[in-house]
C-alpha cells in the first residue's frame, strides 16, 4: 500500500513534473541500506530514494523544506 506526500515545490523526473511523491512503508532492507551511509541528511536521502523508487539526483532537487518534512514522516516509521 502506498501513501502520498504533496510537494510544496514540484520537482522534475526527466521530463515529468512531480507534484507529489508516492511512497511505501520501509522494509528491513530499506533500513539496512540507510544504515550503510553516514550523516543524517544522507540517510534521509537514501531512505526517500528507497521508498519512492526515484533516483538520488531527483530527490536531491527537492525543495529543502519538502525534504525536511518528508524526513519527519520517516521519523514516524522509526518511532
């Protein structure tokens, strides 16, 4: 089952404008992949990539507030 995160500032995935990101709940392998990286922001980026199936350059182009807000969703999974 997927959920949706509405972006306050759309991003581009190739020629496609994304106004929202569909994401799924993390699996154990997602947490393991995140743990292989250093730094909170790098781990957040890796997890967003894992859960949305979007490449790192697309996630890296997110507005900073959108990125941090999505990070708060991730914290909810880990609480």
